[in-house]
C-alpha cells in the first residue's frame, strides 16, 4: 500500500510539472515544435513530458528553463529532483504550491506578489545610509 501511495505521489509530481511546463510554453507563445527545437529534444518527447508520461532529466529541465526563461530550481523542485530547503521556503509558499484549487499561473502570480511584499518590507526595515 505504501508503494501505491508513493507511485501516486510521483505521478502527481510529473503531472504537475507537465501542466506547469505547458502553461509556461503557452504564456511564452511557443508551439510544442518551437520549444522542442530550442531545447534540442523531439516533439513527441516534449509532448510526453507535458502530459506527465515522462520524467525529464535535470539537463532537459535546465534547457527547458533556459528556453522558457524561468527558474531551473523551480523545475527541479516540481520534478521532485530536489526538495526545497525549508529555511528558504516559507509555509506561505508551500501552501500556495500545494493548493490544488489554483492553476500553475495563479500560483506563480501569488508567489511573485508575496516575494515583492517581502522585498519591500526588507527594504523598508533596512538601515538607511
């Protein structure tokens, strides 16, 4: 039974990664073929990644991040390759990422707003020269 749960978790990680990559590709106004060409992978392989049928290597994730101009680290976390450092990710960020009621785009927007608030507060509390 524990194996079934870990299999489902791994599958949901890959699905979430695929959904996220597809949203980022569409936001960048790239076709599947255009992105595949930029990354140096085949069309069918990229399609399988987006549909959650394949788990890409760290190198492919790095190339995807570069082509889509997004954070490679975020892709590594979404792919389950690395686990977020608890000292760097707050419970707010984890809650947003875990919320199944939000789209990937909505999650990213919320995280961007949250990060901007933190940066603004840090600037306001830092000693003025």
